[in-house]
């Protein structure tokens, strides 16, 4: 099932898949030139080598039909490249996570209305469970024998867990300097965790080489990436549904590869075209850590080209120095009237504590980046403080404890007496 960009732009394995294996998906379409190729393990256009994404012939769909579905991403299966019987295949059933009204955070930052889309409650505590569920479906339908990924941590956790649930051989590749909790969170599900000396971009390059050489390997974010990426659309679907089938005014989204941001935008556009939400203007903002901010740098410079960087940030889940969807993030943020901002590691830590102490949500460094960028966007006047705003929390803080470990701890250590307690100044 391996796919070389130059030698095998579309796999003959698609001739063997069952009818309806990819639902209402029609083809893979090039985002640059529009060329369409058959559905299969391909990720680059055979004509211009641009990236491929899934194109559909959607059926008529009502809100009631969606609401009657299960409380996970499969309520939107008609809008995803998955078969109609997807719920019968063992998977981690991610999605339909809570959308919390964050009044305390809004008050702290001087905003009229803020919601937090909290994906830390997914099965492996990050939004990656969504994309992996779609990739797993594609891997099954394409008869893959190995389920794999290069990862900055959360994806490795999700792939390892989903592979275990599906009974598939799973191999995950990570940078060797990844946070220890994320390594453990993968290794508990699979014995095949491979640490690579290098950055995520080095790990990703290795994965592409393996995908080109090994038969039967489904790398979720390489040769089945078009299917995998569609899972992020469900964030956009859920936000709209949970707001009462309407779009927010503004959304702040962390940017690593940039795929999540582009797919949330795609989801909003699909809901409009299907008549499931009323069309309205909305603004999309991207959030990066300064130590890995190639998209923010390009945005601020007013250029279209993304210059790759070597990551140096505590926000390792965002540490992709050469983001595949970076140019599309720029396009969307500019077209919608949004922006791309970045914050320092200290600001990331502040963002983690701010969200925890205002809303009781312990986010990892990616979420800290998003909240810190939200604050910075307010302070710099880039964000409309009167508009309804959604921020996406993509992961759980227990995975990145080291980021704030030296900033928190006991307010005091005292002997077991009331007088000692009273001396702390904490009594009412």
C-alpha cells in the first residue's frame, strides 16, 4: 500500500475496496490545480504535486438527522470519507466534546463572550483522536497491515490507542526529546514506539521514506493524510451545532501543521452550503509559539511564502518547523479578517495557568499558546472584544506537566495546628 509521490500517485488498492468504503467522497482533489484522482493512499497531485484533499458529492442532510446520530464524530459520518456502517468497526469513538461558556476568562480579558471547545476529554485526551478515527477507517478499507505515524506526541498517543482497539499492528515515531508523559502515553498501548534523534520534521521525513518502501503501511499523516485531515472538520461541525446551529464570530485555533485551522474553516463552509447554518462573516485567528512561528512570521511580514524554522519551544505539540498547510492558514486568516499571532514560552505558561485558574481547565502547552494568543490579540486590538469568540483547547495538561511544574506548588508548608494555618494569611 505504499505510495511514492512520483511513482504511485494513486494506489491500485482502490480497485479492491468495497462499494461505499469512503461514504459520499467522490475523489481526491488537488488544492492547487483542481485535478481529481481516485480515492486511495495518495497525498500529492500527479500533475503539479500540490496537496490532495477529499472532494464529495454530499446528500441532502437535515439537522434532525445529525442530531439523531451517536454522541461522537460519527453523527457527521455523511460528511466524512467513511462508510455508512463505520460505527460497527472497533474505534475509540471520539468527539462531541464539551463547549464551555468561559465567563470568568472573558471577564479577565475584557471580552463580551468566550467559549472553550475542550478536546482534552477525548479518549487519549487530545483532538488527535478525531483525525485518527478517520485515518483508521481509511487504513481498514485500503487493507493496510500496519497503522503508523510520525508525531509530536498527541498523535502517537491516539494512533497507538486506536491501533490497539482495532487489533492492528501499530508503529509510532516520535522525536527523542518528547515530553516523558507523552512517551508513556504511547508506550502503554504499543511496544513499537520508536524515538528518533532529531526534530519532528526529521521524523516526518523518515516516515515518508518508510511509506515509499514498505508495503501495507498506513501512515496516518503521510499516505492517508487526506482522509486523516478530514477528522478535524468535526470540531467545526460540533462548535456550530453546540451553539444552536450557528457560527461564532471569531475562532482562535493553534497552528502546528495548520491542518486543523483549514479544516474548521472547511467545515463552516460546508455547513453553509448544505443550509445547516445561516451564512455570516466570521474571523479565524491562528496561534503559534514564538519558538516555532513560521506562519506568524510570514503573516506579520505580509508575505505568502513560509520559511521553515528549527523549533525551540516548550510547545512541542506545535513544534512543526515546516507546516504543510501554512500557506493555506495565511490565506484563510487574511480572507476572513483574522490574523496569526505568536507568544513566548513564558506567555504559554501564563496561558496555561490563566485557563486553569479561571475555568478549571488544565490545558497542555498548545492550549496555553492559544489562550496566551487570545490575550495578546485583545491587547493589540486585533480581536473584536464585543464579538462572540471560541478558543480551541486541543489537549490535556497532564501530558505537559513540566511546563508549569516550577510555577506551582504548596502555598505554605505548616505543622498541623490552627495557629500555623492562621499565620499563612489564608483564613477567611
